[in-house]
């Protein structure tokens, strides 16, 4: 009997131990299962968040950027385009093959919905050379917007970079003719041949401006040239006065004389992005803030250096823009 009771007690202890072990295993399994479920949920949430971030910027129309037919415009188009693309937007570079009149036609037919523009020049083009542009960039952009409203276009914040027409002569011509300012130019043009882009005859900051502000008429011996050929013609002596962009790196490189605008003909031609109202509405303030951030990084000295790389070093606009974006930290945020 004692043996039987001992065996029963022993079996009872073994049963309790087995039960305890079984409970621990079940707890471990349950705990492991809970951890797996939580990890799976976290992974799904992270994936959903990443997917939302990737698709948010792309949830809208392609940004179609149109540049005018000169190097600086191509560089600016690449800067804005590459920076926007790096931040998740779909971008297309559109070659419009002309100047402001062609560009506005491309906006009108929907071929482009974004362009790097110039505040004063665009304003005066649209207002029929009414002379409204001032030296104040914000004021000039506000006046520009009044012209753009009926066209369904929006002018964004101007960049610090200013690029005006620059009337340039060689040092030899400056010495021979005693030229340092625009006022020094002979009223009838003398024997000076002016070379400039084709729109100089109607551009208020070119031939019409010289006539209205300075009483100087260079229209009698005017040679229309592609913007990229003016500097070469000046260097070759084919023209005596060349209209370049004030941010051209070639002016200093060649040792040329930039004639001072001593009667303030030139206004605030700050680089100013223009977008369609539809594009602004599609993406909202997030896009506008990003474009304004890009603009804020472009100052006159920087733009002059970028132009030097294009005009003198013969680098490609897309490579120049890529370097600028990297140095300015305008790529996608980590």
C-alpha cells in the first residue's frame, strides 16, 4: 500500500511538471506568434507609407519645361527640371525652337506648362513696351502677373539672379571711340555695327530702349544674329557693338568692355519661373515651394559661372545643371 501511494504521488508530480512545461511552450508559441503579427503589421505600414511617398509627387501631370533658344535658358530649364525630377516629379524637356513669342504659343497650346522667364523682359513683351518694368523685382513681377492672369499663367518668386541685355565692345573699340557708357554712343550710330538677337528691333531693352532713353539709333546698321553667335562675331570684328547677356562669362574672359547703363534703361530682369495655372492647381503649394527654393539658390554670380562653363568650356547644359543641383543640395531629401 505504501508503494502504491508513493507511485501515485510520483505520477502526480510528473503530471504537474509536464503541464508546466506544456504551458511554457504554449506561451512561447503565442508570444512568438504575436511578435510575428506585429512585425508583419509594421512592415505593411512602412510599405504603405513608402508607396504613398513615392506616388504623391507623381500624382499629377508631367511638368513640361520649355526653354528659349539660348544657352542660359537651357541651363535654367535643366536646373529646374532635374531638381524637380529628383524630388519625384515627372519632367519633360521641350525644345520650342525660338524665343518668347514661340514659347507663349507653346504655353497656349499646352505643349509646355513651365518655363524659366525674365520678369522685366516678359512684362514689356506682353504690355507692348509700355515701360512699366522697374528696378524693383517684386514690383515688376506683380505687374507681370497682371498680364499673365488672362492667359492662365502664374509668375512665381523671382530668383536673386539678374540677367539684362549688355552692350559690349572690345577694348580696342572702347579706346578708339571713347566709349564707357551707353551715353557715349554716337546718336546716329556712327560707323558702329550692332549685332544682337533677332528680337532686338522690338525688345524695349535693346534698339527701342536706346532710341527712347538715350536718343541713340543703331538700327541703321543692325545685324540680327543667333544669340550664341554674337560673341563670335564681336571677337572676329564683324560687329563693333554686341548685345550679350550680362551674365555671359565670355565678357570677362575676353577682356571686353560692358558699357554702363548710366541712364537706367534696364529694369529688373530677374530669372522668374512661369507656370500654367493648371499645373499650380494640380500640385498645389508643395510644388510652388520647391520651385521657389530652387530659384532662391540661383544668384547672379553663380549664373555667370554656369554660363562660362557653357559658353567657354563648352560643357553640356545637363551636366552643368547636375553639378549645381548637387552643390546646392537640391536633390531629393533623405
